């Protein structure tokens, strides 16, 4: 691999000497980088100004295997499902097709528009899949007995504290790739980047109570 990179760099140096970069190439490269940054920022930045920096999470879509793993952990369950940071809506659509009444929380206007349009194109009724432009950190999630999240390691502890306070006892929380640091999981599916974890709130609350209340000798 290193030899291949050296060959590419040598060829580049013969065509465009590194000590005198071609002005047209430099201008085109700069314009391309600016354009790529603009496209990236459209998908990752809208709505971020309203979120504290410590809770910001860039958009990263779930893989097909992650989505399948989440659905395996939702087997046998019913009711209302909240997808926290629903992105392009792929998990919401999968869960709604399995009979869940889903709400996708998304602050990115472009992703939100895409998901809503796809729901219309595919004739998914609002009673099965709704996408809202709301900050889930500031939303009471107590009506949801199923919650899914693919966020980032730095926010999982704060998310756990919020969900413990708000979710009903029969709720199940499923996370992709990044588990809760101090929660005992009920089950897990997959491995590596596609691993998902399921947590039952009753079990988590009981475990946390035991940890915070050491036995009296």
C-alpha cells in the first residue's frame, strides 16, 4: 500500500512539480473542497445552533445490518416508538412496517424533508410514521415504550439520565454501535460497527438502585 502511494506521489510530482503548484489546479482544488464542505454542512449542521456543543451529534446513517439488528431486538413488542435523530428515516420506516407507531426526531431540515417526502411517496400513513423537527433533549419522552438511538459515545451518559427519568417501566431502549456506559443490557445482536444493544428500563432502574444503595452490614 505504501509503495502504491509513493508511485502516485511520484507521478503527481512529474506532472505538477510540488515546488511550483499550477495555479489553475490550485484554484480548482480549492473550489472543490469548499463545495464538498458546503454539501457536508447542509447535512450535518442545520439546527446545531440550538443544541449545546456537548450534545451535538453529526449525521451518520444506520447500515442495513444495524437496522436489521434493531428490528430483531424489537420482536414481540408493540406500541409507540421514538427514534432519536432519525436522519433519513430508514429505521422509522422499518419499524412502522412492523406495526409500531413511530416518531422520528430530527433537527436537520434537509433530512427531515427527505424523510417526510419519502413517507408521502411510499404512502406511509402519519399514524404509523411521523417526522418532527424537535430537539428530543427538550421533549418529554414518557409516552414512548420503545426508543432507538444511534448517537455518539460522548452523549450516552446524558441520554441515559434523561431516559431513566422519563420512560415508563415497560420501555425498551435500543442503541446502535455505542452502548450506555453503566446500564446492564438485556440482549445484544451483531458485532463490531453493527452491534446493537437492548435495555429494559425496569431492569436498568433496579440495577442502578442497587448500585446507589450499598448493603448495610
